[in-house]
C-alpha cells in the first residue's frame, strides 16, 4: 500500500481539522474520512476552495461539532474524476472551436 505524507499542509485553516503531519493510505479503504486539507491535496486546490465546494453542495461532507468538515474519501475521489472529465471535455471543445475558426491555419 502506498501512502502520501502531508507535511507541507499548513495548519490553521479555518474549518480544517488538521493536527499536523499525517499519512493517508492510497488505494486502501475507500470509506475513510478525510480532512479539508487532505481533500485539497487530492484535488490539487486550496482548503478554502474545498470549503466552498462543500458550502455550494458540490462535495458532500459531514460538519463536526467543532465546526470542521470531513469528507468521505470515495466522494473526494469521485469529485476529482468528474472534474478531470469536465476539464478534458472543455479542452476538446476549445480545440474544436479553434480549428473551425481557422486559428491553427498554416503560417505564411
């Protein structure tokens, strides 16, 4: 089993339940919960943006009694894969429109 070490995640984010460096098993139990900081690493974004996704209802999470959120690993991975699919689709559309507009025509 592979693990990622999250030493570089700064502590002190509002709404983040992060008590310091931790390891997160990759490819292990998909029912694990993750902190906002850990989800941010998986999504390659900021904890602030993860909180926005949660508040906007785009990423399911559980609010703890102390005001922090946890996210099921399965939900974070599903969001990551869907975001990647949307990004790929947008790039393909951009390429199609650019080609139709002749942007990639031969240079003279």
